[in-house]
C-alpha cells in the first residue's frame, strides 16, 4: 500500500499531524516505548509497548482534544466547549480546556466510575451526569451545544482530533524507526486513523493492524459494506473502544490506510490486562490492552519489530479486580469445583487437607446441608480455588477423585 500526502484526498495530512505535534510541544508527554521480552518471545520478534497509559490524564485523548480546542476561533472559545464521555475523552477535554482558558462542560453517564468523574471535575470541567448509556449522554451534550452555543468536541469524528492523535505515530517512528508493524485498538477510529496518516506518509511499507473487541466490532462489517454501519447493543468490558458505529471522518482513513482489523475476545482482553500488570508492571485499561490481546491471540502472525499502542490506563479499581479475576480464570489459575460428601464432623477438614497436599489455595467455601436435593447424611460443598495453571487444575481434580470424592463441576 502506498500513500502520498501530495495527491491525497483524505481530510487529514502529514502536515496536519506535524502541525499538531508542534502545538502539543510542552503540553502532551512524549510517552515511553518499552520493550517486552515476554511478548517478544511469544511473537518471535521484538515487541515494544507505546505507553499512552502514562500520558497526562491517563490516555492519548489529551492530544486530539487540545488540538481541536486550540484551533477554535476567539468567539468560539468564548462560548465554551461541551463533550460527552464515559471517561478518557472527558478528562482530555477538561484538561485541554483548562490549559487553554476555555470553559468546559462534560456530560457523563450516571453510571460512570466515580474516579473518572472526580478526575474530570478536578481538571476543571463542569460535570453533568445524564443517561445510562453513552448514546443518551451524547444526545444531551449535543442538545446543550445547540441551546448554549458551546462548541461540541467530538471524541473522534473531526480532522483536528485525528491530527492530534496522529502525533502518537510520529513518536513511534522517532523512537523505533526499525518497526514493521503497529497494532492499535479501534473504537470510533480516531487514534488508528491518525497513526495511519502519519506513519503511511513516511513509511508506506509499515503494516498497521487495528483491534476491536468482538462484542463491539463495528469496523469489520462497515469495511465490508463500504460505509459506516452500526452494531446494535455493543457489549465489552473495554469501554474505551465500545463504540457502536465508526466515525465518518476516521472511517474513510481507516479504510484507505489500515491494513487489517482484527477482533479479540473478552478472555483475551482479560489475559492481556493481567500480562501488562504482571510482566510489564503497567496498569492498562481493557481497551488499552487490546493490542496485546491481539498478540496473544495470534502471536505468529505479526511481522516484527512490533509496536503495540497501550492507549489508556484509566481503569476503575472495582473493574480492575473483576477483570484480573476473569483473566486469571481464562489462564486456568482459578478453579471452581462442586462435590458431595458425608455430613459428619471433620469431613470438611479432611477435604481441605486433600487440597492442602496439592497446594491449592482456597479462596471461598460454600457448605450446604439443607438443600432438599441432598440425602439425610449428605452435604454439598462448592470451592473456589487459586491454582498455578491448567496442569495444576488437572492435578487438583485427580487428587480429589483419588480421595474418593465425586467432582460435579
């Protein structure tokens, strides 16, 4: 695939991205590019992690928001700006507005995580909680813009936003000029489109692979149809890429310049987040871990060196706990078993002794004696165990059977 800004009809050019880079100097951090020995061994080629989770506000969103707001006319700035977001874009708009001296109002869903709501307020925005889902919040923000004259700052569907996000691509080329593949998560498409514009203009041989959560994958059917189409009821833990329809502006760029869009499962997202935490010592939200999930899914299908863009690290602690448990379960490090035993003194202690011998850590025990399905002398026990992996799970099951227990699940 080749691309030249000179004859391109695309709405964002390399010059636009370079202009954005100058504008962001001293505002956005040049985030680190960290090598991952574990992922490199899996992929069979060097893998580097572009740490936008360490960007100001915890994600790449500051880049596009700042460029968009900085480009407003004086009378537009005077009217203020408004945005709708469940988290990352909200914080990016809030900080960018504060830095530029512009009044900002941010609509967030009523169920938005409290840490994200608090952070958005701390950056200086007026936060209004409205609706249960982002679509309702978005409609409220657009209605507010129509009523007040405030400029609506879209999270991805504007050339200035895309140009700002594209500065990530320029940094990657400067930090890892030998890279052959960039893997990046896709929601609405602003980040992938921006990276594609900047990278393909300078390195048309570079492969760019987009990643979507399987439960919210609007780009594959849209690319097949040749136009943006909506996915009904998108569902994924990766709220940063949980977008039901591609943006009109980024869609054209992604269709022209992105080489491939893949999907990953919830189990793969959980495992990727866990890997980032355990192996790279990086706190990454599920959307930010989606490129790593793609590497885990098909490790031998990437031409290296590979750069995986960790787009954000704003994860709610409650969600983090759930996702980590999910990730450990996906790796076979949790085991739930249900069995029946004779209801007599010491029976439970004997069972736990068997588990102790095989070094299974008991997290939770449910001991039921009064269920009508049970015989007069029976009790049912459900155990949640922490194990060392699939082989250890099999060892635990074998030990229970050899001790005379019937494992029911």
